[in-house]
């Protein structure tokens, strides 16, 4: 085998913009697209827990109990989008 006949596998680059858009669509999806599967699943589970608890408290308190959870979920969503973009650069 000559050195020129050896093929080195190329790493396919992933688009940071697409990762950010996917994460904006569903928190954690951009991380999964980027190959950081565990991080994406953790973000999805955290978002699900925040919305479930916030919704339950919202029902029990006529919507007021959901406000703190919605703020934290919004911050988590922004973190997910920025992290998905930054993880592909």
C-alpha cells in the first residue's frame, strides 16, 4: 500500500446556524444534531419538567404559578440556542 492510497475519513462539518435553528424549534435538538446527544436529551428533559411543573402550578393558581417557570424555561431555551450555535463553531 502506498501512502497516497490510504484514505483518511473526513469529518463532516455541521452548520452552526442549522443547529441553532433546530434548538430554537425544540430545546436540545440542536445539540443532538451536533453530536452532543446526552446534553441534548438533558436539555429536553429539563424543559419538559419545567413546563410540566409550571403548567400544574398554573392550573392550581389560575396562571400565576406558571410565571416563574416560564421565565426559567425561556432562559433555558435561549441557553440551548446559543449553546447549539457555539458548539458547532
